[in-house]
C-alpha cells in the first residue's frame, strides 16, 4: 500500500462526494428574521424543511437561520443555493 506523505489539500474545485438523497443544511444570513423566513418560504415552496435559529450578531445587525431539507441530486441542491443567494433579503448563504 502506497500512502502519499503529502496529501493534496482540499480545493474548492474538488467536487464533494455526496450520496443522494440526503439531508442538506443551508445557513442563511440576513438582517431581519421575518424577511429571511419569507425568503426561505418563497424559495423552498412546499418542500418540507426544518428552520432553526443559528446565531445573531452582538449588535443585532445580522441573524442566521439553518434550513434543513432533503435533496435528491446536485442540481436541486445547487438550485436552492442559487435562489437563496439571489433573494434580496439574503446577504450570505453557506
């Protein structure tokens, strides 16, 4: 067995090895919780989801919510990410 003593570092260009269907969590960050919840509802539609409060900044300027859903493939996972990212109420999606 040949083990590389200098493994290749992770790169954002590396495609993650994800087995579908799977539960996926998006962290959605914005300035208003109600607006974020409305954005999530708009993007996810009737898709079953679990939304939990994640964090808020010390000054209360930003809040983050975790949105957990089941995705069936890469295309769906990335589609939800792009739609959340493009919503006016959303500052950042992770």
